[in-house]
């Protein structure tokens, strides 16, 4: 039986506007395991089956160690079993050290990045580790062969320059009204920023940007992936901004569908 690993990365030191995403992992787990909801994915995978989910707990950070090293080392350890991994953030900055570990195991890799923001600033507010900059670092270091960004709705000229520099493929939110399928021929890493969703569905984020995707659109897109999903992250859920745990529930739903597709696409 294919198992799926979980790892909490409660780190938001590089958030530019407000803190809070570091508090997210246990709240997403609580909704995932709640008796109020089914633990089955829509693709027919029972995530509650014995041994299906392997939870590695949450990382602990202290001032003595570089958090990037802590993240990379522990993600690498979680991947040693060969099972796919879902990391629960945390802000989007954590994707950079995660990808350092993932790339070592996957010489061919496409990132599917769902977000309101491109997160590809060279150094946002002078911080090269900003949660607005991880994909600049990822592409500079050659940690992916392709970067496909879906749902963007805050593009500026600097982003456009970065898209050209790194060959980023962009599908803006305004182009997502009709269902579509991505042509991907390598293993896939899914980076799911919760603010890629419209804030009507997911108000618990630090940077609400109206005009976004619905959970149904995101789930349908994930369901079209026909290559192995080898790792993923779910980031930028901020419990301090949530309303009645609505966003935690949506995050848990997306976790179930990503995990289900990890099992379905395993080759």
C-alpha cells in the first residue's frame, strides 16, 4: 500500500505583513481528522486506512540552527522511505529549502504552483528569503525543470522580467474560468498557497486577493495530473485571520485530494 507522509513546518519568520502561518499545521491536522468529515478522497482513496498517512510531526526551530538547514535536513529524512510527502506550512518561504531536499531525489521535476502571487521577487523588501521570493531562489538554483504558476492576479513588471528570465509558464486567474489540463511529462511538486483561492472560500490568509479560484477549480486541476506527485506543500494559511475554521477545513480538503492523487499517480 502506498503511504503518504506529512510534515509540519511551523515557520513564518519571513512573512512580510503579519505573522500567523506558523500556527497552521496542528489546525489543519485537526480538521483532517475531524469526525465531521470523510477521510476519503474524491478519487476513492481511504486516507484513514492503517499505515496510509505517516505523520512526522512538526519541526522545532531554535536560534542556534539555520532554519533552512533544519527544513532541508528533515524533509530529506522524511523522503528517505520513498513515499510522497506533504509539508504543512508555514509561509511560502519554506518551499525553497523543501525543494533543495526534493530535487536531490528527482532529477526531472515540474512545479505546479497555485497562488494569487508569483512569489518570485528577487528580494522582497531587501529579504532574499522573503515569502515573496522563494521561486526566484528555486529557479536560480535549478531546483525544477519547469515552473507553472496558476491563479496569479497581482502581476507587476518585475514579475514579468522574472518570468522571462526563468522561463516561467503563467496561467492567470482570469484565464481559469474554463476547465483545462496541463501537459506535464515529469514528476510533479504541488505548491498550494491558500491565498490562491478567492477569499470568499478561504478568508484565513494574510494577503487576501479577490478574484481567485474556487476550491472546486483547484481540486479539478489537481485531479487532471497524470504524472506522479512526489511532494507538495500547503502554505500561507493564517489562523489569526480565519472565520469559524473555514480556511482550515478547505486546507484539509485540499490535503486529502493531493494525498489521494499521490496514491493514484504512484508508478
